[in-house]
C-alpha cells in the first residue's frame, strides 16, 4: 500500500474521552524513563566499543543542543538559557567543539556520520559563522557520509532568521530545516510571549523551498492559551497554502510546577478539553483534506515526502532524532 492510498486517520471523540488519562512521554525513543542516573561513563564507553565491533560499520547520528534564546516563550518546556549576551553562546560553542573532539576518539573512523541535528533553544541564536565552526569541527573529527546520504537538520526561530541565513545554512550542508509557528493568531502570540509575522515566516518557507532543502517542517501547537477554532483554522489555511513538506502538530502540555515560564499562562485562558479536542480534529481534517498524509506521532507529510513514502512501503523508522 503506497502513501497515497493510506486510509484517513480515524478520529473518535468518544474514544478519546474514554481514555482521557495521562500517558507516558512518547516524543522520543528511547523514552525518558530509560535514562537512569546509574548509567556511568564506563557503561557508555563499553556500549560504544560494542557498537564499534559490528562487522558492518554502523552510521552515526549526532545531536547538538544549543540552549540559548533571547526571549522566553511561555509554553516552552525545553532545556534553555535566556540571554541576550552572545558571548555566552560563543563560550558554549568553544566547549562543545572540545566535547566533539573527545567523543570522536571513542568511535571507529570507518563509521560515517549520517545524521546531524541541531536543536535548542534556538540554534540560530548563533551566527552562521559559529554554526560553521561546529560543522567544521565535526567534519574534522568524524567521517561524513556522502552528501546524498546525509540528513543534516537544524531548528530555527523565524523571528531571528533572514533569507540570507537560510542560504548560509544551506551552504554549510544543512538540508533539513524546521521552523516554529505554533499559531499565527495575535491573541495567542501575546499570551505565549511569541509574536511573529505570518508573512515573514511563510516567506522563509518559500525561501527554503527555493534553496532545495530536502525537508522543510513547521511546528504547530494546539491547546495554547486563548486559542480559538477560527484563529487556528486561519493559521492552518496559511500554512497549507505555503506547502511545507512536513507539519508537526503538538499538544500543549501545561506543567507550570515543572516549567517556570508556564506560570505566566493563566489557567482560565487555556482551552477546555472539548475545545482542545476540537482543535485537534480541525487540524487532522484540514491537513488530510489538503493532501497531507497522517504519519502518526503528531506528524503529517505531503505524499512525495520521504516520510510518506517510507510509511507506504513499511520502512518507516524512528530514533531519538525523530
């Protein structure tokens, strides 16, 4: 069965209500509970050595966390550092380059680095020159896979990105880009402390398309404060018109006891369970009507995207990178 004939996602509101319970964190694999404090540096070195012993060299996947942001988004639950002091970011990059060199000594040199993802925070808090220094350090320390086999992705904040930045990132070898939108509704943007222009953001999508990024993803969130069906519908219409290859629609998790910034969000501004469910249903129905394939795990993709093709031929895989 190919992706074009994949059945529409079943959406049963009554079934959702029946099982309206907190579930385990599923956004990454291995899931968070698998990471235990008793796992030592020696355990890590041992596992690396075991993986080096495979007869066929296994490719490597590298994630670099760049935690800096200039402003706090109130909904965010990521590990981040809020600062406008760029020198802090520069010092962090210097340490990260040292860490790359140390890690590289553990892995056999015949293992190609195939996947690279820069997340945050806002990785483009750093200049293209600083990001280029990280890519160069990785290139010196590891053997990059051939260009056609690389999956090099970066998350960007559209509010601090120019079309020229996208060009520079493409020249550095990044072929996948993900942009945060969440919702273009001005009321929602004010409530979450993330005001951004719809036109400027979608212009970046168009620029990335012109630069032949292999994958262009945008993030949406449903369940945000002051969110309305009408406003979210307009956001979906604008995104669909831009035709990014992938769309991720995440459920907002309100955990103010854990994430301090979320305490700025008033409980009375949050949609009730019925409205949140309606927002999800609106998202699924609109995206599928526009031709997007529901991949699962919050993700949708156009029929010719690699995710949809992999779903159709039963080769879809998921690791800690996504």
